[in-house]
C-alpha cells in the first residue's frame, strides 16, 4: 500500500515536470514569434530572447525524462533480451535499473555542484539584460534526481512483481 502511494506521488511529480516543460516550450515559442514580429515590423527585437531561450532549454529537454520512463516510451534495443526466459529478462532489467540509477545519482550530484557554484557567485549569461545562468543549471539536478528515483521505483516494482 505504501509503495503504491510513493509511486503515485512520484507520478504526480513527473506529470508536474512534463507540464512545466510544455509551458516553457510555449513560452519560448511565443517569445521567439514576438521577437521576429518586432524585428521585422518595427525593427526593434526583444532584448536577449536568444539568451533567455538558451537558459530555458534544459527545462524543455530533460524534465520529461522520468515521465517517459514511467510510460515506457524510451527507446530500447531488445533483440537479445526478448529471447531470454523471464528470469533472464528480469535480471537484465534489474541490472539496467541499478546502473541507470547510479548514473543518475552521479549526474544529479555533479549537476547540483555546478548549479550551486553558479548560484553562489550569481553567475549571469552575457546579454543586454540580466539573466541568471544558474536558473538553467537548476533543471539538471531536479530532472536527474527524479529520473533516478524512477529507476529505483521500477526496480522495486519489478522485484515485487517477481
């Protein structure tokens, strides 16, 4: 019962992240359209629209990783594993989940250090307006942290089913 509650809460976090990714995509798209319109009609583009979209790109790209894993939409090469017995398939999935979790832990830790360093020094991207660079760097520890938790949850659910 507790495991289902944790899985449900994790799914809500993943859905919130994918919604955040959609909203960011829409915002960047509208910003670029407005920038092009202002550039060609009034010869006065938005300041730093390129730099803003660059800072927001990680939110568009990596926030959906965990949700994609939950829905089982990641690309998999299963030429060999499809021909294994169920125990072999389980062992391969478990191994992949453990290795992937460890990679996510390392990426989360490393990206947190990069974010924190950027936040402490108040790093800004070189642009006509002040844009905090650390904001873009914050997406990676959030996304890879959730991604890692999803790998562990998949491992636990596989073990429970077995």
